[in-house]
């Protein structure tokens, strides 16, 4: 076996790169979305063992909805890609191109077993540029073909060394072959077919049997005319080892899929559910269709399902002639190659074995598969085709008059194929380009119309998407998925009535439940989403919640393991305040999938609504164990810890908020809550930094502005607080707490009584029953030395809050002052001070009024939501402050001590004020929780 030179390797690599370099600019399209973008098995947070428990798409093999495609080693390479570049599509495409180069080099080595140096290179060059490979190379999921082919060819090359020069058996290459076959099978199922290729090689190439000679030898052995030939004994021994190894692999494979075939519908493969003879005629007709794609790959299509190839329903259908011609040609080639022992016959028989045997699993002849035609499954069969073409070219080029013409044709063939491949790659640039290109080839496939609609839908072009979805329903009126797409698009266009009508049409196309028969065996599981979608639509109407619940229960009755139905029903029950039933629905879903972080998150929300914060935190932690970067769980668990008021939780809450802002750097809520934690910990500089960051991201952020102003006020930076309050009131002019705090600063620190008065009058205009605002306005009247008005105001305040001791006390102070002034013949009103200094001088003459103290921080609404998951209407913090009068001498920050008050009196006032504050804090906490 001649080795491959480095020049030939460079030639093949250069040709592959020239044909496929533009694939690096392609994205994730079609099946790539499910295998890469939606597959959690690629994420580092998923245990490696899951790759060996789940199918190619990340679905547990035990679930009926699993595709049963077991390719853990291929998924492992996707995971390595993810570690390298996460979801950068270019790295995935680059690795596919490099793997195609490796396959081409290995194929050249295999071709050298049957063709001479020049023509084996021709076969490898043709394989490198053949357009049928674009789906396997440019489509990321085609990596399964590439990896399987590498180990398939390596296994075959290893087996060719299992016979020594003295014709004895060498067992180490056979053992290596078995290992490589197992690895190839773990990349894609068709890898196991190389065992058949090895058997053909052993019998007809290595041992040199022809079919007549083999039959004659077997007949002699059976009749006992001759002894058992050593060559035949060695052949049988090697074949027995291969066959037993294959059977073991098959048994393991059957165990992995739990002896269940995947569920396919007539839309995936119409012939699979057709009656006899339509099923047999159609499946046999697909063989010449695939051969034609290899021979003339001009019209390639990414999806050949549904109505792409009409069923062959009659023996009189003229397409049956193509089937007969295909079998006749294949039979003649096989018969010719099996009758003779010359090298040409061996080349043909090996080419046929490479072309036929790897295609058998995808042929539909022995068991149905989920497609009609798939171009990527022709990747390995095309090897045999390329060997046949190169062998035919060799025969033609040896005929004198055809030599130059045959070389011209080969160069033309390689050039046109390379150009076709290069241009075909552009079709895979995006889903829109891929499916619109497919529609140029076939307009009878509703799935293609649907997929173009999906691509437009992803661009939020719902009006145009609707046209394609409607066309899909016209092409295939009984396509449940198409009607579901129409309904969803109408919903996105806010046309609820039309959406409901479309969903009802889809629901009417669903098969009726047959008692005692599994629903999953008669319809694709994703079609059950029609019940979910319809229920999600009508539950927006509060009067139809029970009707929506009935739809969820109907879906569950059809498929008891339908996880999404439990999830959606749990959300509905939470909305209906049926908390126990909602919890049970989520627990049932968790029985089906305990690795779903969203389920643990939603269960935590239910426990919050049930006032069970410890259970909620436990479930949040479960979600984060599964998905450490689960954004909603990070945010809401940190918020729960923050709201607990227990300082021991603050460091972990801070850590989770920091992780959250790393994941969501543009969400101001994360920075705001970091600021509130810092305020709780008296870390003023950090609190100020986080609040400013929140306000930069979200100008007019109500809670952040207020708490920043409060922070400044508490730090005696009233000059910094006023501009923040002005900004708050510019965005939220009715913010009562902001008005109270501003009035307090203006009155106590700026000596701007008129400005404070405007703030408090605004509060009363907004809420005439606001005790704080009313009381502080009374303080302003007192500051203005309008005692009758202050008395009247305090009487009105006392009527609003008859149990507030401080209001009674202040009213008594005013009345005492009025009595003293009347007795002294002094006027009860005085003109307002003409300057702040004059006001300050008057202040020294007045009896004190204890104005209401600023309240501690409380929490007010800041939630998070995502993609249909249950929203946590939790509250973010916002403090409440009352204005502090310049006459409130009981507080530690007052300028002067009250005259005539003993220490006992002051302590009594302080205790009563603290009790009032405690009551207010309790009320605010209850309101916050609600």
C-alpha cells in the first residue's frame, strides 16, 4: 500500500480549503440550532456523563421523544468547540473543514488499495470537491458523518493488515479494527457498516474468491469431497470474530435506545406509514433518486421530507422504470465483478461495497428513518461512487482516441463540482438563504415554507412570515405544525381571534385519543404543543382560565410524561392562586426531569407565594447547582437573602448579584440591589457607586434616585442630595417620599421654608390623607409662626391619625404656646422671616415640636422575567423619609437641645417615637411582601 506524500496531502488540503473557506462565514442553521444552540450537553456546567445518557440533540434516551441517535463522541467535539469559542460558529465550521481534509487523505490511502497512484488521486480529488458533501461539511451537524468516516476508514485500513505475508492471521489489527468500529459507531450509527466492507474485502480481495469459486468450495466442504481448506478456515475465523463483535455492538446499541425506535410521523417520511405496495415502491424508488444526486448534483435541497417526492402508488407509475434501471445496472456491475478475479473486478466490488453497505441504515428498506432523502448520509457512499468514476476514467484514458478527451472531461468535472460546492456553501450562510434556496428546487414541501417563515419570524418580520406559513397550509392542508405556526404568528401580530381559529384547526387535525393506546405512537410529540399554545393564548382572558386548564390536562392525559404541559399548567395554577396544585404540577415535572434548572426556579417562585422563603431559597439553590449562571435564580435568590434582613446572608447575596451583573451588565436592577446591600452594610462609597451605575443605565430609575438622595442625606451631604431629588421629581413629579425628603432638606438645612411648603402642599394635593405630609406642613406653619393655622392643621392631622402620640403632643405644644402668647398679649401670627438668618433667630424662641423621624429603608418593586418563566414580583428597596423640622430637638443631629425638658422627658419622647417607627416598619414590610 503506497503511502500518501506530503505534496498530495497539501494538494487535497488546498483544494478543500479553496472550496470551503467561505463556509467559515456561515452561521448555525437548520439542525445546528437543536444540536448546538439548544443542546445543554455542550455547556461546561453539564456533567460529561450526560453525553452518554442523552441523544445527539441532548434529549435523554429514555424519553419517547428522543430521536434515538446516539453519537456521544460527536457531541463531545461540539463541547470542545464550546470550550474554545462558546457559540462562535466559525470555529465549528473550521473544525469541520479540517476533518474533511483528514477524510480525503484517508480515502486516498484506501483508494490506493484498488487503484494505481494516478487514478486513486483522481478519486480523492473528486471526493474532495463533490457538491453532495456541502451538507456534511458546511452543516455543523454533518460532523457526525466526518468523524464516523475517519474511524470507518481507519478501521478498514487496520483490517487490511490482519494477514501476514505467510497468510497467517495477525490478531492485533483485528482487535484495533473492532475498537475503531466501536468508536466510529459512537460518532454515527453507520460506522458499524464497515464490518460488512471488511468481510467483502476478506473474501473477494484478500482471499481472492470469486462467487462461483466460493460456492464451489462451500459445496465441496459440505459434501466432504475435500478437506477444510486452511485459507477458508482462516477466513471464517476472522469473519466470526468480526460478526460477533458486530452483534455485541448491535446489542449494546439496542440496549441504549431501550429497544424503542423513534417516533416519526407521515410528515417526516410519508412512505413509512403508507400501505403496501406504495411503501415498498416508494422506498425502492428512492435508491435511484440518491444515485442521481451522486451522478448529477445540480439541484440540491436541505430537506426532502413531506411532499418533496410524491409517493409511488402504482406499479404502472413510470418512475418504476428508474428503479428497474438502477437495480439492473447495480446487478450487472456486481455480477461482473463477482465472476472474475482480475484487479478491475476487485476494484468494482470494493467500490460497490463502499457505496451500498454504508447506505443500508438510511435506505428505509429494513426500518423507517426520519427522512426521505438526506444528502449528508451520502458522504460515505460517495467514496464508492468516486472509486467507480475514477476506475471508469482509467479505462477510458487507456483508449488512445479517448485519452485526451477523457482528461478534458475529468478536469471539467472537477472544476464544475468545485465551483458548485463553493456556491452551494453560500446557501448555508443563514436559515433564510438556506430555505429560500431549497424552495427554488422544490415548492411542494410545506416544511420549507414553514422554515422560511421561521427565519423571517426570527427577524421579527411577522407579516412576511405569515405569508409563508399560510402557503405551507395550502401546500399541505393537513400539516398540524403549519397551522400552529399561523396561530403563533397571528398572536405575535396581536390578532388573537385569528390565532385561536388557527390553533383550533390544528387541534382538529390531531388524532382522537384511543383508550389503552399510547398517543406518542401516532403523532409527533411536538404536535401536542397545539394544546399548550392554545391554552397560553386563551388564558390571557381571566374568564377563560378554567378552559385553559382543561387544555393542559387534556395534553397530560394524552401523554403523561409531557413535561411542558406540567410546567405551563403550574404557571396557570399560580396565576389562579392555586398554590398547592401549582407546586404539585412542578413536582411532577421534576419527576420527569430533575436536571431542569427552570423547573427548580419556578418551584421556588411558588414557595415564595406560599410564604415559605426557606423552601424557596433551597429550590433556588438547586437551580444554581444545575446552572450556576441561571440569571433569574441568581437575582431572585439574592433578593430573597437581602430581604431576609439577616446579615449572615449578605455576603452570598452580594456574590450572586455580582454574578448576575456579569451575565446582565445592562440591567440596572442588579446594580441597584448591590447598592442597597452596601447601604445595609453601611458601605456608603460602594452604595453610591452602584446607585450611580444603575442611574446611568436607566435614567429616571425611581428607587435608585431616591435611595441615592437618602444616602447623601444620611451622610449629611444634603447639598449633593438636592440635585438627585430634583432629577427624581423631574421624572416622577408625584413621588411622595421624594417630596418629603426634599421638603425636609429645604426646611432643616437650607432654611427654605417656602420651598419646603411647596413640597408638602404638593403631597397633600396628591394624597389628602397622607399623615406625614400633613404633619410636616403643620411644622411649616409653625416655622412661619402662624400658630392658629398650625393648630388647625394639627387638628386635621390628628383626625387622620387619632392614635399618633406625637401629633397629640405637638398639638398640645402649639396650644400651650398660643395660650402663653395670648396671656402675654403677643400676636398669634407673625410675618414670615425675610431671610434665613432671621428665621434661625426666631427658631431659638420657640417651644420644640418633635417632627416625624425618617423611616428605615424598605423594599419596593424590582422584578425579573424571561421567556415564559414565572415572574417573581419581588420588591426592590426604596426608603421612606419624613421631613425633619428645625424644631425637632429630640434627634441626635439637631442643632440645639430643647429648653425646659428633662432627660426623663426626652427619653420618654424617644421611646414613643421608636415605638411608632417600629409599627411603621412592620406595616411597610407587610406591604412589601404583598
